[in-house]
């Protein structure tokens, strides 16, 4: 197995750009005072991103995905433990797939 110099260069440049983007963001945000409105928006951003990632996957899965999402939400509400909620969702979708053959 050989390493192509162009591929190695591309990987290194992507790493540098990724680091520069993160470091630059921290540097800039350290010098800016956020308004209360922007602070609230940033507080809700992780939930919005998670929703944007989860909903298409749930809808693509169909009824089994909706049932697993409901089980995950109920487990999280009931126990307040993320690991238990994730296990409930994964277990539920596995059971639904076994029962429905999908």
C-alpha cells in the first residue's frame, strides 16, 4: 500500500483549514459581546441542529422510526438519562423491525 502525496497534502490542508476555522471562531467570539437575543438564539441552536439531523432519518424509517422516536422521548422524560433513552430507541426500532420483517 502506498500513500499518494496529493492525497496526503489534501488531508493535511483540510486539517489546517478545520483547525483555523475553529480557532478563528473562538478568537473572534472571545472579543464580541453577545446581545441577549443572540445568546438565546445560540442556546437553541444545538436542539435545532439535532432536530434537523434526526427528523429526516425518522421519516425515512417510516412507522418504525416514529415508534422508536416516541420510545426514546418517553424514556428520556421518564428516566432523564440519555443512555437509557438511546437504548430504548435502538431496542424499539430493532423489535419493530423484527416484528414487521423490515
